[in-house]
C-alpha cells in the first residue's frame, strides 16, 4: 500500500503492483525531496517530466503539492493502467500518461530544438541499468539551452551510481539510504 505523503491529497492510498515487478520511491525519499525543494523552489510553477514513472507516485506527490502539470513516461502498459486508475480515483486533470521508452522520449524532445517546458525532471530507471541513466542525463545536460533556467533533475539510483556531469551542472543535494541514492542536480549558479 502506498500513501501520498503531503499536500492536498495527503494520506490518499494509491493502487500499486505487488511483488518485485516495481520498486516505488519510498515515503522516506519522497518526503526528503519535498523537504529540500520547499526551501528554494516554487512548487506551484512545476511542470514535471516523470521518467520511468511506474504507477506514478512521484507525479501524484507533485500534483498534490499544486504542481501545474505532470507527464508520466512509462513503457509497461500494466503500470500505466494502474496509474490511470489512480488518476481517475483522485480526479486529477493536469496529468498525462504516455506509453513510450524514456530514452527515446528525451531524445525526441531535445532533437525538436524547441523550448522545453519541463522544469523538473524525475527519473527512477532500473537500478541494473546505470548506462541509461547517464545517457539520459547527458542528453539533458548537453542541451540545457532548450530547458528553463530553473531546471532541476532528480534521479533515484543505486547508491553506488556515479553520474557524469558537465561544468554547467552541479549536484545540489544527495541522500543515500540502504541501497538507494537520491540526487538533485541543478544548473551552476554564476
């Protein structure tokens, strides 16, 4: 059972998947993210891109705290169907689910060369695939000109993961617990 940890939908129970098929972000890390963001980020302005979204708990957490919009990217149709049941149950309007590959979606996004509206990107790829995490981070970090200045990228990875970043990006905060590491990246402030 997964509950939303804060905001207007606090304590609402979300349908999820049992077993080892999915590894939802724990309430510990969800609360940590918002404790960090509340100090310096206007959550009302968030347009979230939720990569590897699973059943959508991160999107629901952001929307519960008045984010403008969330777009969930997930390729597993079973997870999308559960997310859509939760959307209906919670009566959320400002969310979109897309069944597609996260790397392909981000590649197409940056290739379009248009201004990208997402100002927070959350990604929780399979722990066993560190390469895809760095591939997506590289795509984003090498194309920062197309993203809003206030862009934040939040990754949930295995605690041994070492991100490849460039001189325009810094690790703002990072937290590890057990085998999980949560990292918040932002542009270097000059």
